[in-house]
């Protein structure tokens, strides 16, 4: 537990002092970008530059730990093992970064035995640094995150949702139908949806209890690893985005995060009600 706290502190220092200033300055320059898998999956030179920096700095501190980063990931080759592994998204919310919308952040998680045990997410535009580690609680800057007890009901919820980079095919259709069902006055009737454009920020806003839940299919472990640890430390849970997926691995790519501040029974009931709105 103490060692995890030390690692958390090292990551926090790196984000605050080195990574944050780069994101903040470069976003205002309205960065040039190139397309990755398609015309809405974007990357900039700054994403790559920051990933190299983090790999070098964490590698010097923890030479035995493995490293997985969004920009050096090789599909089919890169796999999360049981060994301590830093799982990093150098800029999450790259589209926000390119458009200078103030919700781009850096997300650094550590997994051990495929469980997220340390996490830090820094949005330098708003000065929000979320961090936590297993058994040590979660913090927004220096303040411990404590979620007040309050009812968790689908009908009165605000849910984080993202269009993602996949904009056609059956997954996209399911996403859109679910969104419609949840808003429909005769079905889910949620209070509303929000889209921050960053999976990591969505996870952290669920950890804060600002969101009641966050649902996404299509993102990767580096988008959610850090936020997952932070959320768990505030009493939240992460399950699969599809029906009856109560236990999921870090790289499931379809996640449903639920806030704390309610009993496990209430959280599970909320999940069931949500799943009822997801077309088979
Ligand atoms: C993306 C963001 C976005 C989510 C996508 C991610 P990136 O990450 O988190 O909110 O919808 O699935 O790929 O590309 O900005 O690092």
C-alpha cells in the first residue's frame, strides 16, 4: 500500500511538472494532426512526444515495470500481462486538444495482476489532477474525494456517453439505439447525457459523483485504467457494457462505470435497468 502511494506520488509529480505544461501550451497552438484508423481517430506530434517522455521518466524510476502506451501499441502484439505495467494515454481527448476545448488530459495507470492499482489523470486546462491508489483513497488535487450517500436511479441520472471513433456498423447502431432508449420518456427517461470527449475524464467525473454513470464501447485500457482505480477508491464499480458482464478484464473495450454513494445492491439494480435499454 505504501509502495503504491509512492508510485502515485511519482506519477503526480511527472504530470504536474512536466506533462501538464506541454499539453497546456501546445493545445493553444491548435496542433496539426493526422488520421489513425479513420478520419475521426486523430493523433498529433505532441501525443507521441509526451508518450516518449513518460516512458523515459517512468522507465528510469521503475526499470522492471512494463509499459503500454496508446501511441506505441501494436494491435495483436501488445498484451497486458500480470506483471506491473504502466498503461498510458499521453493525451486523452486528442480531438479536444486539437480544437483547444479544455478537456484534454494525460492518463497514467498502473496495473498489477491485471488490476488497476494506481491512477492519475491530469487536465491542466482546468487544473484538475485526479489521483489514487489501491487502499489509499482517491483525490482531486489535495482533497480526498468523498461521495455523499444519495439514491442512484436510472430515471434521474446523468450519464457520460461518447460517439467514439467507430461511426458505422452494428456497434454504432446499438450505441445510438441505447442513447435513444435512455432518453425516451416511455423507457429509460434519464435526466440527460454529457460527452466530455475524454474517456479518462468521464471516468473521473463518475468518480466525483458528477456523473451517475459512464458508458462506452470502443475505447482501450489506456483510456480507462487510471480512472478505474480512482473510481474504485470512491466506492464506484466498473462492469461490462453488455448484458451480464459483471466481471471484465482491463482490455474488454466496452465499459460501464457507476458512481459510489450508494449500496452495491442499488448499483447492481441500476446496471440491470441500464442493460434493459441496450438492444440485444
Ligand atoms: C478517445 C477519447 C474519446 C473516446 C475514444 C477514445 P484519444 O481517446 O477518450 O472520448 O470516445 O474512444 O479513443 O484518442 O483522445 O486518446
